[in-house]
């Protein structure tokens, strides 16, 4: 009986470890992919120029649809079609989730207002 309980406890512990590790891999993959996006869409998805849109704070559904449309060629774009075709469905979902949770505008800190005179 004690041996059975020990095996059961060990199995539960090991399975929870693997579940948590799998979840962490998804989060890490999204972070890695988002860093690729920063080259054009800016850090944290906030673009610094008029030629590339900001993607932070867009809805998950909009990002999913856009990426699938780029991948299929329904939405033309020289760069995004190539990038989207290289992403798996899991990658697209991870990126959509990641950017949808970011604030849509960068927080601007004005040091002059932070100091009391």
C-alpha cells in the first residue's frame, strides 16, 4: 500500500512538472517570436514610424485573422507573407495572445514631473 501511494504521488508530481514546463515553453516561444516582430513593429509592438503599424493591444482575433490572411496570400504584403508562412498555427496563436495583452500605447515618463521642487 505504501509503495502504491509513493508511486502515485511521484507520478502526480512528475506530470504536474511536465504540464508546467509545457506551459512555460509556450510563453517563452511567444516572447521569442515577439522579439522578431520588434524589428518592424517596435519594442513591445509600439511602432516608431508611420510605415509600420503598432500591433500592441490589438485583439487576439484580429491578429489571428491577419496572420492567417498573410500566410494564405489573401492579404498581400511582401514581408508579412513570408513571415506568416513560416509560423505554425501554435506560433500564430502565441503571438496573437502575447500582443493582445500588451498596452496599446507606451507609457511616457517625464522626469521633470517626477521630482518635487
